């Protein structure tokens, strides 16, 4: 199988970003909920209180919002937490049949786009450089995982990032250059048709390729930028499942009407990073460590333009894989990442060794001054108390805005 390894599965997730002022237009994602959908909503939300959901207010300091979905309480992996849309890759994401789909842009453009996405291979994370069976090498892994992220976003939220092949709105010679254009997504007049396809893709992810072939659509892989790569720790605090997940960012020029699927996801929100984090600090929402970390990084930006400026830097480094480790201390648990003084020089990605210190977090912070960590005082509820990041980011990347986070925590606890 293309994305299944002995100890974990490979996956892709999408951080979808839109301007606060973007119009909420009639996109293909404006799905008409049927009676079956309404029934499912009641079934999955039965017994929930108003406090189970987030009331998101736009923050004046940030002129953009991100899409997040709440996982069902019945989910095997990270139930009841808010996540970015995404999921595991499947064999069809790597299919050679995608070549005929992308070649509709022109074989030369397709080739250059593939080369641009897989450039700087010496910096690439293991999920992009590892050897796969020949059946899964017709397209670069960098393209396949972007397809995965787009497919999973469609399944979980109804937002579909594609372009009709006959009406491609991007100049062909600029597609492969990743020039930072805001994605338009597909505007489709036949809502029922796309709703039916969404159901089909939810039942069988292989249907996504068939949908693009039959409707003559091209996934907007060129609008997705590498953002981060997390491997689930061998001793994960929330689940025994492990995933090697690439996170992408895509900036869009409108706000699609996203709708959760009432299966894996049971609530949908658009909110600024600070408003979502504020809800988290007020214990109104659950966030897994990667989502918490990435929202904190997004606080470096005030607009989609600012974000695209850094994403489109030609000299920008590719992402590196991080496998955080959990470290117990006297008064809580540390979520430690590469670059931290507490992180081993040669981390064993398979070992379930428990790292323990008798000192308090305050003592550890003094003793080991190079920080790249999150501190959880309550292991059971995963309530993050503090961020400590003193490492320098790689070229074209950012670390969490600790100053803004501290202000946010203080105001949220008032």
C-alpha cells in the first residue's frame, strides 16, 4: 500500500485560510441538507449542551479566518477535539491516472509544476523521499499528498479546491511557479451533483479520481503550500494510533459554506487563530497539540497577503518532520519538540520509553534554557498551560508568537 508503514500511516491535512471580508458566496459547498442529514445531526448531537460548541467572534487584530472541524465523540482518533480537515492517504492518491488529469493543463506545464513541487529534495521530509512500490511513483509524493489533502477536505467539509479543466483561471505559465494567487475554488451551479459526489467519495475515497475525470476537474495542488510535518509520538497522550502528517496551507478568495459530514465531524467553524485559541484557553474547545501549535504560529500574520508573502519566498526551506516526545515532570507533562535541550540528539521514533524528571517545570526551564516545548498541567484534559519557544525558525518559517499567546491567555482567564 502506498501510505501504510509498519508503525504508522501517512496522512495530509489542510489549513484553509480566508479573509475576514471575503464574501460568503454560493459555492459548490453550499450543500442542501436533506432529511437524512438532519436526522444524522440529531443523532450525533443528541444530549450535547451549548457549552460543547464554540461561539467564535472575529478578532479585530487578525483579518483572516481558518476552517476547523470538531471530531465526533465516536472517533477512534482524537475524539471531541477541533482539527483542520485531513486524513490518511490512499492508493488512488498516487495513481498514474492522475497524469491524464493534470496533463489537460499541457504536458509541459504539468511537468514543470511537478518538478517545482518536488524541488530541494535534499531538504524533503521522509514521507517525500522514501522508496515506494513502482505502482505509486508515477506522480511525485508531493503531488499525491496534496491530492489527499484536497480530497479529505471535500469529504469532511464539502469544500472542493478544484478548477474546471476548460475554464482554468490561472495563466498556464504561472501555475507551477506558485505565485501566491488566492485560490478561487470551483463555483458550481449544480449543488445536488456535488453533494452526491461528496457522499460517494465519503463511502469510497477512490471515487475522487473518478469524479475529477467525469466532471473534467483539476485539483488545485498548486495552491497548497507545505507548512509543517508532525509524526505522532510513540507515547501519545491522546491515542495509540500514529500518523505521519503533512500540513498544507491554502489561501482562498472567498468563504465557502462548509458543512460537517455528521460522521467523522460534527461541527464546523470559521474563526481567527486568536479567537479559536481564546475559546481553548476558556475551556470551550479541545485542540490537539499540532493544531494548538499551528494556530499559535498563524498569530504572526494579520492578513492572507502577509501569509502568502512568506509562503512564496523562493529561498524558503522545505518542512522537516517533527516527532514530539512527552516528558513527565513534577507538576505536569511537557510536549517536547526538536531543538529543545530536552530532546534527544538521536530520538528513537519507535521507543515507548517514558521520560521523567523530578524537577518542576520552572526548574527545568532554568536548567535547560533552549526551549521548544508546550506544558500541560492536566494530563487528562490536555489543557495547555504554557508555551516556551526560544529556537530560531528555519528560513521562510515562523515560531509561535509567545507574547501574543501570553496576552491571550491572560485576557481569556479574566
